[in-house]
């Protein structure tokens, strides 16, 4: 994870925003006081992390995922062809 000083971040804010979004790589913005450091990440990456945390905190979903993973590893699954949606042309 790259780090940048606050003054440089502020000076090139737009470029850093574009880089964070394009690379899907968080950026540490450092300050004189390390307790004031922050991490900047894309909204899409943030939403993905929050969704993962939500799923992992839900016992029902984690049990379903574990059951499906066990079935898959045991070869107990069916493969299906994808259905093409012609309306989206």
C-alpha cells in the first residue's frame, strides 16, 4: 500500500483519487501525528469490504456458504449453461 504526505495528497488530490479508483489500491495519507493518518479507498472497494463483513457476521449465510463449499469440493454439483438475455443488446 502506497503512502503519501498530507500536503502532497492535498496538492494532487484529483490525481490521487483517480489512481485509487483505477488501481483498486488503498492509499495511506500521513500526517505529522501518526494518529491522524487516514486510508483513502474507492467507494466500490469500501462497499465490497462492508458486504464481506456483513456476510461474515451472519451465521446463517456463513453456514450456507460452508455447506455449498463442502458440496462443491465433494463434487456434488451440477453445471448449467448460462442463459443469454437477448433484451440487453
